């Protein structure tokens, strides 16, 4: 109210309107009354007293003349006409002052509520309604601007959300690729195809011009001590000193030249730098932090592939060494002794031929039995080393022959129970055969058993292998002989996704149970 001049306020104007109406009516009434009395003074006839009334308390006048009546009626009509004209004027004024501006405000509010922000009120007065109309116009402009900004923000938010979803999708795809590579690295023993696939993924991500993976063969990555594993494309230049800088600091080294740019990624395994992966790009290519981090992850996957090949080679060498040691022990314990006995028997037979030829027959039969036992032992050893029967005839036949070989070599009563060939992969069958071989080896070496039984049972969803003996048994809570062999059997069972269970008591024998799922 303080910003609106006093004479422009609605309250002032309405008060003035009422005051003007009162003044107009008062002036008009005065004028008409004065005029009527003037006419009466010039034309009226005085009233005559004609006598007292019936009560005797008053006078009886003579009736007023028609002209007086006419003047009075004219005065009243004029007063009514003036009142009506004043009322019409006041109505028109109030309509222009209040009704039409308020209607304009109501219509404009409806338009604004309907979303029409271009509405503008035609009210230009300086009173409260004009101020309200001016504020309404400003509010409409502000709402329009705010709505525009909100729509732009919403659009930007949707674009940002779309970019975020795209980035999440790309990141998920990249992580899935890394996971697939990790699985392949864990299951594949060929390093070059894996590195080639890693190079393919890196080219899809960064679009390099050339790539090379170097493996460090010595403490310092010099020209002669960096082995080139895989290379693609031709490099403009390779700075060996930068390779060692990247390995020493375990960080990415960037090289920017006029004709090319290079990125040297250290290959880190167990906090040790085992090599570098170098990528060359066009000078205009810029790599973001996320891309560099992803490329580093791929480079380390290449290092894992190389390291796995080394570990597998060492494992193969260790397995071959252990197998040679096992073969040497078996040959010494069985075949070597059999051959030595044959030599002794043949010498005895030779002496008997010289002294008593008839007794030489017994010695020759003894030599023959020793030779047959040695041959059986040798065949059993060959079967253990190269069980071709497993691949050619199946697990049932292989286990049956393994049990028969045990009976022949060690004179134990050995039984095998099994009818149908199990639905298993060849690698799984091979693992089960190795478990049986290890179990039988432990029985012969430690159990002092007389009877052994091997059973291969099949249910709707599982294959169950049971090896039992009537030996001396052992206490599972104590240290016992053959525990390394049992650990190996347990590891093989778990590698198949199966279960391993052992029951044993002193002088009560031992039962080993392995259960794996079909199609394992």
C-alpha cells in the first residue's frame, strides 16, 4: 500500500465515489426543493380554515390546489431520475474500476493454469488492481522462464541419464569381457591365442595402430632381455629405456610425438613387473582415464595368461618328476626284485643241471613263475602310466582291470562292483580312476588289508564311488600314514564339484566315498 499513491488507491476512489453520489443527491434534492418552494410561493393559494374538527381540538383546512400537487409530483420524479442517473454512473465507474479488471485477472489465472505463459493483462491502472496485474505479468514471465529452464534441465537430465545408461552398459560389457578372459585364462593353456584375443578387445576399445607385448626375462628390461610375445602392426619407434621406467615406477608412460603417440602399460603380477604392453596411436587420439584403466586391466590379464603358462609348465615338470620317482620305486620294489630273483633262480637251475638234471625242473619252474609275475607287474605299471583302456573301453573296464591287477600283484582278495558306464566327461572319468589308483596304493602300502572292494554305483542324478578295505584303519583325528594321498583324492573330488567322505576306525578298516553329479 505504501508504494501506491493515495489518490490511486481503490479505497480512496470508492470513498470519493460514495461522497460524490451523496453530494450529487444532496445538491439535486436541495435544488429541486428550492425550485418547488419557489413555484409554490408564486402560484399557491393559502389554505382556508373552515372550522374545528369533530373533536374540537383542531382545524379543518380546505384541500390543496391541483397545481401544488403537480409541483410535488414533478419534484419527486426529478429526484428519482437524478438518483437513477447517479446509480448508473456509479455502476459504470465501478465496472471499469473493479469488475472488468477482476474478470481479466480471473481469465488470465485460468489461462496460466492451463499452461499459457504468454498471457498479458491489459490493465495499466496505477491502483491495487493495476499493481496486481503488473505482478501477475511478471509472475507469468518468471513462470515461463522457470518452466523453460525446468524443461531444459529435464532434457539435460534425460540426456545425462541416457549417457549414464550407455556408460553403464559399456562398462558392464567391458567387465563381462574381462570376466570371460579370466575364465579362459584359467581354463586354457595356450597363451598366444589368449593374448591375440586381448589385443582384439583393446583394439575395439582404443583403436590402436600397433601393439606389442614384451615379457621381461631378466631383472632389467634391456633389448636382449625383453622377449616379444605377440606383435601387431609396425611401430614408429620403441624406446626400451621407457619400458624399464614404466616397470620401475609401476605406472603408465605416455610418449607424445608429432607423428604418433604411445602408451606403455606395465604388466604387474603379485606386485612384480613381468613385462610391458605398448600401444601406438595416431597423434590426434586422446585416451580418457577410464580407458587407460581398462587397458591396464587387459594388460594385466595378458600377464596372468603368461604366468599361468609358466605355473602349468612347472606343475607338469613336478608331476613328471613325481611320476618318475613313483615309477622308480615301483620298479625297485617289484620288477627289479623279480628280475633279481630270476637271476638267482637261473643260477640255481644251472647248477642243478650240472649236478642233478632231474631237480633242475623245479628250479626252472620257479624261474618261469618269477618271470610271469614280473611280466604281470610290468603290465600293471604300464597300465597305471598309460591307461588307454579308459579311453577305448570306458571307466567300468578300467576299474575292473585295476582291481584285477591289484589281486595279481599283491595277492589280495579284490572285488569290483559296477554295471553301467557312467555319464561323465573323459576328464572326470580319468580323475575317478586316479582316485582309485591312489586309494589302492594306500591300501597296499599302509592298510595291511586282506580284502578290498571297489564299487561304482549310479542313481538318477549322481555317480557314487566307494573303496573299502578290512585293514587296520586309523584315527581321523590323529596324524596317520598316507594322509597326503587322501588329501590328493579329496582335492580331485572337489575339483569335480563332488563330495569326499571317509570313515575309519582302528582295526575296523576304512571306507572312502566320492559322489559326483552326472555330466560332471
